[in-house]
C-alpha cells in the first residue's frame, strides 16, 4: 500500500452556453461568456424561480454576498436560472421578476437547455445537483467550489482576502 494521497483533479470551467441574459438593470443583453471575465473570480448562483429553498436560503445568501463584496472589482456575480423541471413556471419573465424582487444588480441568465424545454446546459456542463447551487470559479477558470450549500459569511471572509 502506498503512502501517497490521491489528489482530486482540477476541473476547468466550461463555457456557460446560456442564451438569454438580462444585465444588472434588468435589460435584455447579449450572451454573456466565461471569457468576458478573464482574471476575475466568478460566482455563479443557480436557481429556479419555483424553488422554495432558492427563495428561503439561496437568494438571501447571494444578496448578502453581493452586498458584502460589492467593492471588490476582482469578483463577478452571475445568477442563472437552471431549468430542469417546471419549464412553464421557471420562465424568462420569472427570472426578471426574481431579479427585481431581491434588488440584485447583477446579470441574470435563463438556461432551459438549447431548445428551451430540456435540461439546463449549466447543470449538464458543471454537474450540479439541483437548486439552489453555488459555483465559484477562480481567476484561472478552475472550479474551486460547487455545492448545494454555502456559508455566505465564511465565503465573504475568504473572498475578501483575494487580490
């Protein structure tokens, strides 16, 4: 038996492949790409408008993080509605309502798959397990966190140390 430990391979972030976006002010915008944020940490929040946990925990945690890190120019926040069920209730219009409801001045994307009725591209490419889900991508486009649960206070404290 060897004394060496097995390291987890670094997972590289893939292109978002999210076709519909609104900007920080709720206006329709062009497709946002991973490459738009070179050299920055990217925090992706995956949700569905019809998800109770997204509203009770995920979106308030996201808002806390956005407010706590608003002065850090090395961090970008993106919220993406990763539709995998309830396509009739998790619509582009609901995405706009959710951004307004939480007064989140960050881009929001609507990802219902390439045909707007299958599974989210983000869920497939990033292997998420549902919603709410947080993904943190470092400035070299490596996924450094991907999970259902995130401690927003610990995340803020850690992310404040990044340059």
